[in-house]
C-alpha cells in the first residue's frame, strides 16, 4: 500500500491501537516486539488490555533482539537504525526518503493579489494574450460588505467584451513572493522577469532570514519556483553571463538561498500590576467596588477595611487581586470612582494595569511595545542598537526598556567624541599604537559578528573600544592625525548599526557624502597583533602572579621569568622546584608556567 488511513492495518497489533482492536475482534495473535524496560512483569498478549506504543527493547525480532527503541524518528532511533542496516546488508531493502506533497491551491476570492491572466468564453479557458499583459487590478472598485471579492461585481474589470469574461480570483500572495528575489534584481526590466547580468552577479541569495515557520512555507514555495524556472531554462541567460564573467554556474540555480537564519522573538517584558485599594460592599465571593485607588506598593492606610493588593489579572471591569497570596475578586461598578494619580484627567477602569508575565506580545494581553513612541523618546538609532545589543538574533528574549540606556549612552559618548573634534595634543606614539591595535582587533570581532549575525557581540566590542578611546583622549595620548584616521573607521563601523548618527557625524567632520558608500575598514592582522601578553605564573596548579612578556616568548625564557617571579620565590624559599610545566597560549588564551613544589 502507498499509504494507510482509516481501516488500513500496520500489522503491529501489540503496538498500534487500531491493530490491537482489530486483532482482538477477529481473534488474531498479538506478538509483543517491544518490551518496556520499566515494568516489573514482562508484557504479554494475555495481560494486554491496550496497545503499548512507548519506548523499550526489541524482542521476538530475531537479529534485532536487544535493540533499544526510543521515541525518536528515523535513524536517530537505535532500533530503526539497526533494522535499516539489516535490510540493506541482507539485500532485502534500502533506505529512502519519502516526501508528502499536497496540492497547492493558488487562487483566492479577494481583491488583493496578482490577477490570474485567464479569460472565459463559455466553458473554454483562454490565456490573456502576451500583448495585453500585465493584467492590473482596478483602483476604483467598491468595497462593500457582501462577503465577495469586489472584482466579481466590477464590470469594467471582469467584462472584456460580450463573449469574454475575465477571471476574478486572484493569486495567493506567495505566488508573487516566491520569486521576488528575482524581480528585485531589476524591477524596471520590461523585456524579461529579471536582467540576466544582475542575476549572474547577485544569485543565489546569500542569507535568508525569517521565523521558523518560513522553512515550511515561503522558503518551500520559493524552492519550488527556483527549480521549475531552472528546469524550463529561465536561468540560461544568467548562466551564460556567469561564464562570461568567470563564474561557474553549476548548482547556482538549484537553490534560491544558501543560508537560512531564523530569528528569535522579542517577548513582552514582565510588569507589575497596579497596587490598589478597593472600597465598596462585599456580595458573596466578590466585592462590588465603588472606589478604586492606585497607591504605592503596599501603602495600605491603617484601619483600611476594603480589599487591597496587586491586580494580578483584569477582565474588563473584574479585578483579580493578589492579597498576600490569596486571590480576591473585585467587580468595579460602572459609576465607581477610579483614581490613578500618575495619569491626569478623569480615570477609568481600562487604565488599571494588570500584572504581566514574560510572554509573547499581544494586544489582548496589553504588553505590545509601540516602536514609534520609543523612537520619539530615544531616537531611531538607539532603539535599533538596543534591539541588536539586548537580544541574541536566534533566541530573542523579554523586552526591558531599562536596558536601552546602555546603547543610548554608548551612542551619546561617540557623538561627544566626534563633536569635540581633533585634539590639539601631539599624542603619545606608544598609546597611539595601542589604540590602533585595539581598533583592528575590534574590526575583526565586528566582521565575525556580522557574518554570524552576532550583532550583540559586534556592538559590545564597539562599546569596549569606545571606552579605550575615551580614556586615551582624556589622558591626552592621541594626536590629531591618528584621531582622524581612527574616527573615520569608527564611524564606518558604526554605520550598519546606527545609520542616521553615523551619517550625521561623517558629514559634520567634513568627509565625502555618504558614509554608507565608503569602503568598509580593512582588518590588518599585523596591526592587531599584541606586542606583549600576560604570562600566568602558577604554583601547584593555582594562579599566583602575572608577568607581561613578549607575545612570541619561548618555553625556556618563560620558565626562567616564572621562576624569577615573586610568587615563585616565596613558594620555593630557596629550594629547587620538582618540575616546571610550560603551557603555550592558544586561541587567545595566555601562556602559563606551572611550578610544582
């Protein structure tokens, strides 16, 4: 059978409920082939009242006896893995991948979407002639509450002539977005879907970002489109252009995107509910409140006899109060007096805030953050940098507006450094070499962060460099020439993260418009290389002292300096060590010498 469904059997009655019931009804044998490991008595046909579909160890399975069967699918399940190997080894079968595809209904009974370029002449379906393409949606339709697409009653659109009627369904929007990466290459091209030269340069797409759902929706559809277009020769001209420019087109049009990166979700942050005092009369299990006042946390007047506490939940005019761990219900009467001191004007029950836990943002939960308000308060670049700095791209996390102060302060400091202009001091050559070294180390980290979508790491490194630069300027260690060169690179590094601020600083310093068209700073490994490193002196495995040494120090010199250190001298007390062990620095770690006494 190709598939199975209601009424079809899998022939494993001990481990499939439908098979079990069928076997019992027709008095068929039930053979246990997976024995649970956590049962005191083995599973038997006579004792079974239902099928067992959990994990265990294979039995009554000949060569597969003893294989562990888990919940996992495919080869990740040890039992399945062993069965596949046995089938292949004995020539009885081989591993394959089954794909389940469903028909894709691409028509929609609505106005928005690409028109379907088909017409009807009675029962005959006729394509719209090429010279009449594209079919465009009319802009003068009436949107009436009919439950129908307005195209179905807009005669100038659907009536071509007395014999032809235009299709009024529109295409699923995925039909357009499944090849938008191609049309974006050359949106003004009117002789082909896309310009072959542009496609030869840009395709395939380097990085595709989106939520996890994209992997089985839009990305799947665009893969279909890409492969069909490849098979019917739409990419042939682009492939020829690639060859002319020295690129091998082999495989370039097999997949639309080369890398998928799923982004995490910014969740609503936790928020305390209003702490309220409720006065009124108690009716059964609830208070009918005639007055509700928001007060500071736990500020309950002596002798207050009403209900008080944090609003744990609010459903319209019904409050769930947390009174020292006990939930009390308060129904706020329609004419009740609501007092919220920090909200001017006449207050109402809808302004009372309930407690919010960390969860997905939703209007119904009242935890949605309006970015327009944040931009007005902090500036677009500060909000942008907060989003990149505060959250791991792939993980996301809870919103916390207090954390925006870090990126905001960093951008403010960079602005102040640029606005102050070049220093008038001559500068200290050693300090200038150090700041250039740190700059190139920063470039390396930012490059890696951008490639790996570790934007928080890239911003953190810029903050770290800003601190070093600010300290050097305060000490008068940086001269004008080095300052200008460093700031030119700092602003270019900042541009992808804070584009508006970077552009403003770039122009104020008199450089050519625009910062966003300038070359990206080049990393120089020689300039980034440290001249000294910390040699860690250890005594019996415990760090005792660090010594600044040459970055390329050898074992003999490192051991000599470690033995001469104060920590070693105090531990040895004039005696010889039992042995010394040199551990060279690797992957950014400091070298070490362990002295065994």
